[in-house]
């Protein structure tokens, strides 16, 4: 028979300590985010706790969106070639590069177009249906560029049945990407 012992509550969470917290207090969303920084300090991103970091190298960050234990989508963030200040990759070059992604067989482009962005940034999205390693998937490719010509690609991959479950969380994630100021 296993003897169970009561787990003591930390004194920091005692009733007396918690008296100063107003009833119904909601923690501001910005304080619940998890921040990830590219190892080479080219970009950073703030995500909700439903995104889990699964891989990080010099070339990419990979996170998975998990909801109630179910994989909804995966995103790979990859720095793209720096453009001249005030410029970004051409739309045709971006479309070509995404269509030629390793392991990806494009069946149908669902939508493509520029999306309004803030702070002098430029954002373009391509959503497509196709196959990766013989598995039917939907991929949404974003490219985000800032006024200095820094660029990041975010590739969201999900099974077709999961596409509706991501909602606008892909746009929220891409919108949270920041470009740290470079030291001179």
C-alpha cells in the first residue's frame, strides 16, 4: 500500500499572501506569452502557451500548436535573405521558392495576397493545398519584411481537417515577430 502525504502549499500562495490579489483578477495576456529568440538574434517571436517549441537550430525554429493534447498545426520560422533597406523579396520569387519547398507537392493555391502590416513592415501570405511525403496537408506560407530589409518566413503545416481550428492564430503569431535592433 502506498502512503500518500499531503502536499504543502507554498507560503507564497497562502491565503494571506493572496489577499492582495483582487477577486476575478485576470492576468494580462502579454504576461502569459512565451518568448523565443532566433539563435543568431535575427528575429524573436511571442506566442501563447498553446505553442510548444520542438526544435531550434541556427536556421529555424519549429513550434507545434497543441490543443487539448491534439496537434493542430506546426510552424517553422526561417530567416530569409536580407533585402536592401526599404525592399523585400519579389512576390514571384517568393511564390517560386514556396512551390519548390523540399518534400512539398503543390496541388492548388487557395489564396495569395498582401496583408496589411504595422510599423512599416510588409507581409505576404500564400495558402495552398498539397502533399508532403504522400500526406495531404494545407500549408500557409508568410513572408514578413521590415523597413531594414530583414525577412522571416513562417510556414504553417496542418492536415486539411485541422485548418479551421487554427483560426487567426497564424496571423497572431506572425504579427508578434519582431526584428531586434542591430548593434553598430
